């Protein structure tokens, strides 16, 4: 729910500090208009008593009246619906068959009329002319159908790449422009829930809601005891029963669809997962606890704001939290904050596994000091460690076109059963993703991937785990917001740098094993993949100054500093060991190549020397020479885009060796030139003391590795 007024509202209900004031409460409606209400501790009871008879009538606001869902429940029935339990929901409405039948007829006839109108438009060839009219009608229909359908519409209203503009404009109105219910009912609810007269809680409160949504509405107030400005969210009357009824119907329909289409996916379980999150969203005490946890985990991230929760003034139906002012992120062209949102989402999904599952534009604000504020913590999700690792591995395998491993990742993520035909799935995934990945990670659209995958998922009877819908929704909504600011934005391309950095630095044994398998394919080191991971990880930035430099281009000095800053830390130890090992292999091969070169030069001066071949280089040595040069280029700040091919193609060994010796010579000349070595030396002095100590220990470490390789090589040649 969005709280984004440019300034406190001009209308406010002023509540006097003295409960026995006798003069009443002043409602400031303007310079010449005012109203009086009784006040005081006893007045709170009188207000409740006076409004009790009218509460039922006032509760039937425009939204509720259109929805037609308001009906009486006993206290026992209402208590049974506080948590999502299908059996208890079914038991409640089994005793109310007429309510269930009425709702089925209402839903069928309401949607049926709209689809019939669209069909007639097509027959009469007037679809284009009636497009905007039908979009407005659909919004009104969703309002009539009530909160469950509005929540579904909100989920797709942030996808400008999937929804026509007219429909997008109309559905976006559902985010925070629902008709409010009676303020008398809301104030009465606050007093009943918090057990305190409203004038003892607040010194000021807005007489009308600042924002109204499908589940509740928000008032701006000032706490009397602290003077802090807060947002007070009050739940709509009857909303829990209405949503429970609609979920019961949707769950039944999901079961019919699954049987009719013979799907592997447990559609009722998917509905259950969504319904569970929706029921948790209607418990404001849980939302307050979610907000506290979210603030602890992510509130300290650069340029991220998470409001404070006031749990002492919060119940199941009333939530009090810090007031945050700003404007919708989708209305402000601040691409930097989009990147901040991507980084925060990365931390939510892949670092801690506790994520905001409802990041629609109304819940993401740009504060007036240029920060990203998160609101509404009712719909949250948990992403377990095993699934987080599986998701990271799937992204790595997708980017590196390892579709065999990707098919196994789908089993880990629960998308495929272990008995699936991996070979057939791999072939299908190759056909789906090959062209998309060929365009580069920065050009892969998350929405396109899902669309292209749909046919394959249906063909191979993919199953959709219950957790998957919330995760995918979170990512898809985030990309939708970004696309609204920049049509070329790709959320996977912006997230991948963080994935690359995590897989390079994470201490998880599983991710280390994945990195090892990725970098060593069939026993051969893939320096191009390490180069890609390091290069992508350098794009993972959150500070404006660094992003500005990124846009302007990275100079070699900055690249060298960032690579050293990462590899010389404790987190970079695993990658550092790999680089040192490959450098030692390359230097060993370089030494052999140098000996071969000197021997070849001396052969003409040795009697009968031309009849001997002194070359000691193996195919592995030649590959190590190539890797050595690529590592030198990378560490000097000049990553190469060339492939690691052997380049043999019928060439003689002498020509191949000469080619690689020339490449190594060029790399050595480049890295040892004064122009390149001085920036490197200056970067070292800027590193932290611990990193400098590790850097100084590298020569001895390399020498030790070289000595070990030399001893091993000598033993092999003597005894094998």
C-alpha cells in the first residue's frame, strides 16, 4: 500500500491532550469550516456505543457493496479463519451453501459478460475502438469481484511488456485507489483493537484515509507520547471471510483443471501457497514482525529505507508503522534506484532467503532524499538454502550454455521429477535457450525466458513447486517496474553480477564444487569462464560514484584494483588458489618453452644435432601457455574476448609452439612495460594492510608451487 504524499495532508483531526477537555475535538476542514466531536477517555466509549448500530451500514462502502461479499460470521467461525486451513474454510461454507452458490454465480456471470463483450467486439470488428472501454470495464469488474481478484490483478499490473498500455493504466489504479470504507468504522476498529481511546494514542490523525487498497486503508497520525508521524493501517471489515470463500472456489477449479489437463503440477498446492501468503498478509502482527526482520536484514544496505514498526500499537487488524514520504518508483526515472532494488532483491532471494513477495510499484517508493523505501511486508517468502544454491547453479549453467547440467538443476529445484528423460529435456532446453543466451547475459529477458520455457514445460510435464510462484512473481514484477523506466532493462543481466560475485566468494561447499566443475571441464581449465565471472562480478556496484565510472568505462587501474581487492581477501581465497595454481602451470610451461627455444637455437652448432628433436612441450603445456597469457591480460586490466582454442588445424608442432611463444612474449612485454607496471604498483599501496601482506606472500607461494611441479616432472620422466 503506497504512502507517498508530497506533504502531510491539509485536513487533520486535532485531538486535545487533556482527556477531560470538555471543549471537544476540532476537525480542521479549512479556514472557515470546522466540526466538533466529544472527547476524552469516556468519549472513546461513547463514540464506540454511538457508532455500533451504524457500523454495519457504514461498513458497506462502495467497494464492499459492489463486491457483495459482506455477510455475518459467528465469533467461532471468524476465529477459525485467522489462519489458512482448507478444512476449516470448507467447514464454514459447507454450513452456508447458498453463500457459496451465490458467489459462484456472481463470478461466472460477471466474468462471462465481459468475455462475451470482447467476443462480440471481435465479430463486429470493433476491438480496437472498444479497447480502452473494455480495459476500464475489466478494472470495475475486478473491483466488483473483490480483494482476491484484485490481488491477482496487482501481480500482473507491473508488466508493461506483457499487458497492453490501456489495460496497464487501468489495472495500476487497483494498487492504491480502491474506494475506502467508513472512517467511523475504522476509528472504532482502532479503539476496539488497541483497547485505548483514539485521542489517547494520537495527538493528530487524518479524518480521511490517505490510501485505500483491497485489504485495508491507511491514515496518517502523530503519536501523542513521542510526537512521531506514523501510518496507521486498518483492515477492511469482512475481508478475511471474502478471500477465504474465493480461495475455496479457486482451489476447487485448480483441481478440475489439473485433472482435465493431466498436469504434473499440483495446482491446488500452488493455490495453497499463494493463499497462505495472502492470509499471512491479513495478519498485521505477522506483517509487523516481517517488517522488523526485513529492517534488520536489509535496512543497512546502501540507499535502502525500511520503516520502523510500532508493535505496541499493532494487532491482527491494526498496524502502526513509521510514516515514509516519497513517490512511486515507477513514476521517477531513477535507474540507479532500480539497480539498488535489484541488489536488495539479490540479497533477499539468494543471500538470506527472506524476500518481499509483493514488490508492486505501490510498495516501492523513492524518498525525497533519493533512497529506495520498501513498504507493506504482509506477503513475504522463504527461499531455503538448497533451493538458493540450485537457483545460482541454474543461472551459471544457463549463461555458460551447459544445458546438461541445467536439466539436473531443474530436478534439484523440483521442476522436474528425478525420473524425467534428461537427454530429451537437455535437447529441448538447448532449443529453447540457445538463441537467447547467444545474445549475451545482458540481453536475456526474464519474461522471455519464462515465455519460451512454457511449451517445453507443458511437453515434459514440468511440475511447479509451491514456492516457485512467489519467487518468479517477485522477479517478474521487479523486471516489469524496471521495463517501465527503461524498455531495454533485463533483470537477469543486472542480477548476474551479484550471482557471479557470490559464486566466486561463497564458502558453501556446494557452490565451491559448482565453481570447480564450471572452471575445469573434462580436466581442462576454462580461463574464459573465470574471466567472464570476474568481469561480471566487477559490475556488481551499489554506489553512485562507482556506477558513474562504470557508465564512463573502466580503466585498467580500476580493474586491477578491484580484482586484487577481491582475490586478496578471505572470501577470494578459493579463486586465489585457482589463479596461483594456473599461473604456476603457465610459468612452468614458459620455462620449458624457453629451454626448448635455447636448445633449438643451439642445435645448428652441435655436431649431428639436426637429427635430434629436443622439444619437451606436451599438449597440456601448450594449453597452459595460452591460459598463462590470458591470466596475465586479465590481471593487467585487459580482459580478452578470444576463445581458448588450440589452433592446431594441421599446423606443425613447431609452428604451434612458435605461435604460443610469441603470444607469451607479447604478454610479458605488455605486463612488464613501465606504462603498465607503475599503475599496478600504485594500486598495491592502496590495498588494506591484510591484502598487502597476502600480496607480498604470493612470490614465495608461486616459487613453492613451481618447485613442486619441477620435482614431479623430473620424477615422471625418470621413472615413467
